């Protein structure tokens, strides 16, 4: 391993010529299964689906944490939250790492451009060009119309609009962000590889969308959720606390779920059209040697369990994310390997001909992108984390929050829902979650995809529980922080692919 983040491209790199331009498209709170390519009956993202079909589309991709900042720090550092140490949205400046994505790209000679929502430890001075910050209720204002739209967004208080947004498409945040990005691409030097990171605040709340998108998906055409508020009540703990808090602040909010789901679909189509607009300009300006990476930081309940947004637990609707590579040097394939947002950095490092930085626990997916027929062992598991620490607040407690208990305003990521710690492993169709309060959950996703039938205490599932606890323990060891680099040299596997984990020996029996 080369500890120098600014090391030049290796002379033994088998590729020749300039590295490809890279466009990283990131959305916020996009649920993976709300696109046709994942089986959703409503066509919300036709352009992105087409890009994915022509590239390597990872249908079983996961975030490192269902929170904005911890997940984005994982993308930047290739490390899980317990290693980069950012476990809540208010501590991004505490990120701990050796070299991150911007260091790697700088070492490969890229011009680094950002437009959109940051929510990370890097700021304007860390990019060669920076447009933002954009947030969920506004961004840089270049006209009075922009300012009026941002004020209207703020007044929505992260709610659901029951009428079309009373501003034109050009005032929307995605359109403004893409316009900023297009300006940078137009001015790009054709001889310098460009890394363009376009980070959209949508489809995150507030749930609003202008015409024609508001009327594009009538509420009655959107499939209803699988389970309502009764599922959150049955889960108890943080789930019940969040459900009761929001219902107390906004009585009957669950009755607006049909409009909420329709607006969410409209936001997805608006984003899809803006990515099409962006990529048309990128290809017209930079040519075809462009690698596109599309990922979201985490998902959204979209009314499942009677909840909006995110906050409680590690359900599939929050931790599974859309994730694909398309374009230059990518073999088209629908991939079933379980991969993670932490894999973005090591993949780009290998594609750029650089060593994977010290302390990175993600795996390079470069060999998979180059060979559609390659299906290595060891990619049948996913791991994720949640919680900032301390004791776990119970469902009846009312500790101080960063917003008042009175009134309509709330934040689902708060002192209660994020208290304690949780760790998750999915192995094939089995999913285990353990919590720092001594409780656990176990689900058979093949029969129970919505995770409403907890088998943790079921004697019939005891062997599976023991197997998953063994595998989870190995993942927690694997993701431990290895920094700082000292005198001893760690042994690294090619592409950072650790050997497949053997099953728990049956003759050891179930732990007592």
C-alpha cells in the first residue's frame, strides 16, 4: 500500500491513455424498489433505468447507514461509520480517515467539481469548482424567483404539498443544480479528466413537485404499501416512539400517504429528466469516454409502517439503495452481488490505477465492471450500522431534542431514534439485527420482505441465528479501524476482497 494520497498513477497500470471522465450522480433518500428495473409497476426513472441496463446494475446494494452524513462519509472514505466516526448528521467535521475520494482523484490528475447538497466533511475549498450548498429547502439564489421558491419550500416544513408546486421547473433545486454543473462542463479543459459530483437533495422531503410531474402519477395508480401503522406499533421501541410523536404533531398525517407517494414518484421522474439533461450535455461536450456512477445515500419509508422519511430501524426500505456503473469501460450486466456504498472509493481508486488507501474496508468492484461473467464468492452478505451511542432511550421517555415537542416541526433523526447502537447483517435471504440494549431481530426475507415477523426468539430459527451472529461478529472485526498506519504492514487481498467466511461449524452447537 502506498500511504501517499497524492501518489502518481502506477507505471504498471495495464490500461493506457487518459482515465475516463467520471460523473457521480447522488440522490438523497431514494428507495431502490421504486423504479421499474426493480419491479415497480410505475415507470418513474426511464432514463436512469436505461443507463443501468447498459451498465453494471447492482440490484442488491446497501448503504452503510440509513442517515445522510454517515452514509456520505462512507462514500468519501470507504469506511463504515464505526471507523470514520461520524454516526450522526451533526458531526461531519469529526471524520477520521487516511485518504478519501478527493485525495485519490487529485492523485490521478482529475479536476474535481461539485454541485448540489454536501452534508460531508469536505467543503468549497476542497474542490476545483464548487456550486452550493443546496439543501432541502433552498440553495444559491440567482433570481427573485429562486428566493420566492426557497421561501415556499421552507414554509412547507418538510411536509407534503397537496397541490402542484406554484413555481416553474426552472426554479426547482434539481434544475438549478444541473444548470450549475452544465456551466462547469462547458468550461472544462478537454485534456484534463473531470470528476463531476452532482448531489440532488431530492426525493427527500418536503414532498412537492411542479407540473407536469404532479399530475403524471395519479395517487390511485401508485401501489399501496404492504403494512401500515400497526406494523410500527408491533415493532415497539423507537418505531412506536416515532410513530406516536409524528401523529401527535401532525394528527392524521398517515391519511395523506397516497399524495405523498404520488409526489415521491413525481420527484423521481423530475430527477430522471434532469439527469438526462445533464448527460446529454456531458456527452456532447466531453465525448463518450465517461463513467457514470449513480447511487443514493439511503432510502425512505414512503409510508411503509405508517411512517414517512426515515429514522427508526434498519429495514430494507431504508438500507437498500440504487447503485450502478455505466458508460466507459463497463460490461453490461445485472449484478446480484451484495455491495455497499463503501465500495465506491476503492473501485475508483483501482480504475484510476492507484492503490486503495489505508484504512479502507470497502471492496473494489473494478473486476466486476470489466467482466460480466465474473461472479466471485464472498459477495452474498451486506452489513450496515445505526446509532450514535449511549444507552437506548425507551418508548416512554422524553429527553431534550433539537426541536420542540410542541408544534408541527419534527426531525425523525433525533436523540431518541438514533440512541444506542445497532448492527445489521444480511446473508442471502436471512437478516439479523442486534441492538446495544440486548435485543435482536431476525427475518426471513424470502417469506417476509417487509420484516414484520420477527424470528429472533423462535426455537426453530436458533441454528440460523447462531450462524448469523457468527457472521456479524466477523463483519464487526473486519470493519474495525486500522488507522493510523504504524510499523507493521497489514496483509491485503487483491481488490480488498477478503476470503469468503466459512459457516459456523455445526459441531459447536448453538451458543448457550
